[in-house]
C-alpha cells in the first residue's frame, strides 16, 4: 500500500496530477509534494480540497531547473516519484513544438538525473523500495488500423510532435533503468476524461461550447477512434503500478472503452439533453464537421492485460456512466472553468510564484 509514504508528484496542478494529489492526500494519507511550474494548463482551484492539508505542499518550480529538483529531493526525501509534468495538448504541439521538447524531453532527462543522484545516496533497503513512475500515453505507439490493440511490445511510431516528445521521454526513462539501475516504471495510458480537465480538450471543449450555444466542431468525419478512461481509474492504476509493478517494466493502462469521436460528442450531447435540456431540439443538432487535424491518427486501443494480470488493476467506471459524471461535474462547477476562460485563474496564482 502507498498509505503514509512520501510522494513527489510533478505536474500535480494539471488534470491528472491534481486528481492524483487529491487522492494521495485525502484518501491515502501520503505526504505529497506537488512540483509544478504552473503553466497555462495548471489550475490551483483543482487542488482546493487539499491545499490546506498538512500532508500537502506545493513547490512552484520547473522540471528543467536542476537546482530546484535537487533541493526538492534533498528536502522532501521522496519514496515514490510520479512524473506527470508535461506539455500535453496535441494541437499546441503542432503550432509550437519547442516547449514540448524542452519540458517533455529535456525536463524528463533533468528529473531522471536528479532522481538518480538522490537514489544513489539512499540506504540499500530504501533504494530497493524506491519507484519512479513515468506517466505516458498510448499516442507513442502511433495509429492502429480497424482491428488489434497496443501491447507493451508494440513498436513506437509517434505521429505528432507531442507523441514524439513523449516517446523520447519513455526511452530516456527506461534507459535510466537499464543503464543506471534507477527503479523506473513506464505507464502508457489511453485518453483520459473527467473533472478538472482543461477546457481545450475534446470533452470539456464540447460541454462548454454546448452550454454557450456554439456549434460542436468535430475533426474530419468523426470516425477517428480513441480508447477512453476516467481519470479516477487512471490514478488508481498509477498507485497500483507504483506499489505492485516491477521496476524496468512498461504497463499499458486502459479500460476497454473504444469510441469514435463522433460517438463521444454524441454521448456528451445525450447527457446534456438529459441534464440541461434545450427548449427545443437536441444538442446533437449543433455538431459541425471541420477540416481534419494534420497527421491525425486513425485509431488507438489499449490492451491492459498485463496490468490486469500482474498488478490486479481494473477500470471501474464505464464510458456512459463516466460521461454522465463528467457532464454533471462541468454543470455543477462552472466557476472552475469560467475562471480559466476569463484568465482569472492565472492572476490568482501570482502570490504562489513570487
Ligand atoms: P495537463 O496539461 O493537464 O497538466 C500538465 C501539468 O504539468 C500542468 O500543471 C503544468 O503546469 C505542469 N508542467 C508543464 N511543464 C512543466 C515544467 N516544465 N515543470 C513543471 N511542471 C510543468 O496534463 P494531463 O492531461 O494532466 O497529463 C499529465 C501527464 O499524463 C502528461 O505527462 C501526459 O503526457 C500524460 N497522459 C495524459 C493523458 C490524457 O488523456 N490527458 C493520457 C495519458 C497520459
């Protein structure tokens, strides 16, 4: 079990990282250090439930800053590291790849180097128990045809600058195990959704546009397939991987929930039709097809058999129930996303980055 351990989370103010911090602090009782630079993608509102808990602290720092990393390791002395800090939005990586290379590749290398130096100084028992979980994506595998699934043996064929930068970081993480013995585990997860996801991502984007009365733009003909996992299932998988996974291994994480993009948007519309009905018609009437994203992978699907068999993790939230929960969350927490759309979330954090 992870309860009571000292856990360093990079990127803990983002979508998945904040869900992980909330769970580690509130449910597992872990001493948790959130090491996050607070880019545009971070919202401290996502951490409100734990912000004042004595088990939680925040270091506003960049994973490219080796001195800040060394200080965090020396002062906090983590037993587990979850590395989630990344630039994460595919469309932004197409418009401006530089930041993706800087954070995802260079930043990961600096973090691995700092972790290695710290780990080498630990007593032997603590060294054996230490885990560095590198959190990655199924996008590193590239695109599938209509059938088959990605396994841990699938070759790396990243298409977007985002996926290429994550692929590079996966190789670095595993090289730090093979070359230096650092107890690294790599997890490759399918598309996440759930509360506190930044408004630019597909599902929140559609919910927010629908509520504003705007059209719902779908790339191409909406036939592209993604495999979807609720963020709470992902966070549970990460904890299971950290406590039950083997060092030097990769684990694919997914919940067997493949959906075409058009069906994802349709499910969002159906949930809104139930929860916030229009005076007339359906939200589906607002779906509009727009020109496709360049290099758009056709299909991703994860085979999570290894994680299920070796560490006993299983997803628990089906897609329809998860979409219903998520749409409800965006309806009930309009302050969270309106604060992002207005830019207020960035002004409020000035005190933190001083
Ligand atoms: P996100 O964009 O919501 O959050 C990223 C966080 O990292 C932000 O809080 C940001 O401030 C922080 N960050 C960025 N650059 C940093 C730097 N240089 N130093 C310190 N902090 C920095 O991302 P997310 O969707 O929560 O994804 C988290 C991780 O999980 C990423 O590594 C991503 O590749 C991976 N992943 C995401 C998904 C998904 O569907 N969202 C699926 C599989 C894997």
